[in-house]
């Protein structure tokens, strides 16, 4: 049971590349995101040129078009001319070399928003009819999410200051991964990311309580389903400056992936946890428990990564180990921690 589970979740390839693509100061942001593509300028260099012409021929064509601030053509024999021609040539070739599956980040005007997506074709195309963008060399992109810069890790403020048309973001891969997916597998490690949305200072008891309750939940999952995982070899990355993120990382972490399914259920634990628990009656607590177990069961039914047999087993597990699930959810609520499970639950 739960064999090959890691293959059924989002798998982020280790060798994928990450790129920051300029949008002409945001001018083309809407066209790119609405049209499902990115593009690059220098229209006088065509896709056919890139396929059929030599490097020397393309450089010569660039030299015949590029002008300096005085409106004069660059001298291809001068150092300044060679530098300009090489810069244009390299940008176009880098755009052409983007691979299917590479992850793209683009900025809106003033970099207020960043859009994230994957290259979904294998070469430049120019068969389009829209007039929203005047770039003729394009690559198709499947956009995943658009985020306000204020929602992201402060490291993204460094990214937006890149002045190149196409810039590598491979050094920021771990930060970008957490934006595009909250539950994913990369290499032999499973990842669960929680956005912490509280604007208040982080409560230490709530934070340590969350880590302890999730550890207990995954321990119970590991034992119940005989997964044989070494849960001592796990790690946590914290960036909880309010708001921020908590990232749990497990080696061969089927237990973490299963735990993510359970804590994704939108249960309410006000009667059994927190201040209200002191005044709630036992019948109220029992009613809340029964309702929450049903909510968890309904959530499991909507999961698209596990088999019917696995769903039945997980429902039985959630009823037996409800208290651990509820404790994890309570700690998440204290931190206003959220897991985006759109890629996990229908």
C-alpha cells in the first residue's frame, strides 16, 4: 500500500533550470500571462535565422540593425561594437535554449507582481495572430501562479534587480519551488510547505507545538502503514518573520505526503482546543469530533493521488488517530499556517 506514492505527487526535476525574463518594464506582463507565452525582441533576427544561419551571419545581421544613443550603427570591429553585438546574440540564443519544463519568473510593472510558470514547448514559435505583444520570437508557458512581491520571501527583492533580458535563477531554486508547489517531491526528498500568515510575532509554543504534532502524525503514519522510513533524518526550514513559511523535508517521505493529505482537511477544532475548549461541553466536543472525521473522510475522497483501497485505509487511520490530526490543525491555526493543496485535492 502507498507504493510509488512519491511518483504520484508533483515531481520537480533536479536538473531543471530557472529563469527570470524581463517584460519591457512590465509592458508585456499582461500579454504574456493572458496569452500563455513569453517573448523576446530583436525581431529582425527570426526563428529561421537561428535555425539556418551561422553565428557569424547572425552577428553581422545584428551589426546592421543595432544603433547607439546617437543613432549610429555600432562598429563591429570596435570593442564597444563587439560587446553590444555579443550581448544581443547571447540573449537571443539563451532564450532559444530554454528547455521544456524550465521554470520561468516574470515581473509586472514596477515588479509589484511576479508570475511563475513552466516552458511548455521545445522551440521558438512565431505562428500567432494576436497583436498584444510585438515580440515575434516566443515560447509557450503554462502559468502556475502570480504572487505579489510582498507575499514572497525577501530574497525575491534581489531577483527583480536583474537588468538582463534573460537571467538564470538557479541559485534561487529552493525559494521558487516553495512558491509553485506546497506539496512536492524533488529527488529523493518530499517537501511540505506552510505559509505562515500571522502578522503578529511568532509564538514559540505554537511553532514548536506544530513541529512536534506533525512529527507525531508522520510517526503514526509510518508505523500504521509499515512504510519503514527513518524519521530521525528529517529537517525543517524556517522563514517565519511574520508572514513567512515553514518547510518540512523528509527523505523518501511518503509519511509526510500522507500527512499533508490529512492536515489539508478544513476541520474546525474550536471545541477541543484553545480557550473555547474550557467551556465546551462533552456533547459539543463529541459532535465536533464526529463532524471533523466526516470532513476528513470527504477530503480523502477528493484526493487524486491515492487509490480507492488506500483511501479506505486512510479513512480508518484518521478516525483512530483523529486527536493527532486535530492537534496539528490547532497548531496551524495558531500560526495562521496554510497549505495550498490545489494540485492535490479536486
